[in-house]
C-alpha cells in the first residue's frame, strides 16, 4: 500500500511538472511523459490482469493515434498528445471518458480565460515572473493544454484511490 501511494505521489509530481512547464514555456519535456509511462507498471501492479493491462495500453495507443493525426494537421501540440496518451494509459478504459471530458471542459475554460484581455495579461505576468519573457500581451496564440490534461488526469487517477 505504501509503495502504491508513493507511485501516486510520483505521478502527481510528474503531472504537476508537466503542467508547470507547459504553462511557462509551452513545452512538455519528453522525460516527463517517458517517466509517466515507465512508472505505470508500478501503479498497475496493484491490480494485475493481462486483459486490464492490454486494455489500458490500447487506450493509450488509441489516444496517441488520434492525437498524432490532430498534431499532423496542426490542431494540437505534440507534447499535449504524448501527455494525454500517458494519462490515458494510467486511467485505462474505465476512466478514459472522464479524462477526455474533464480535459475538454478544463481546456475550454482555460481558453476562454486566456481570450479575456485581463486573463491574457494575468497569464503573461505569471509567465514573466516564472522567467519566461513575453513580448505580446494580446490574446495568446497557444493554450497550454498540458495544464488541463494534468489536472484532469490527477482527478481521474486519484478518484478511485481515495475511496
């Protein structure tokens, strides 16, 4: 049980770091998503089943394939695709709908916040404080979708573990 909780803490830290880096630099470093994928078997070991493992891998792969197509068209960032795919691996088929729905709702709220001039200025000021210089405080061109992905993933992964 302690090992399982340590894995969950590591998951939260990796997701928080991914959200922070995406907000600050619009980049989700590859070692973070690799770390999530490497850590997953330790999380999954708490309830091992070949069918469940293959289903979770299938969810991650399906999200990656759809995300790669969206990335190829320029609709989403590559880091967002990789982070969402890693999150899909963690939530598996039981949580994939919740993950995608919550990510969409949180991402839409973030996009609306960034479209409001005051929200855009707040985000630019926060990035400036964090060391990322911003030349333009007008409406942002990109939405750091790693933030809603990470929040949604933490909520969906932790929900069954808090019972």
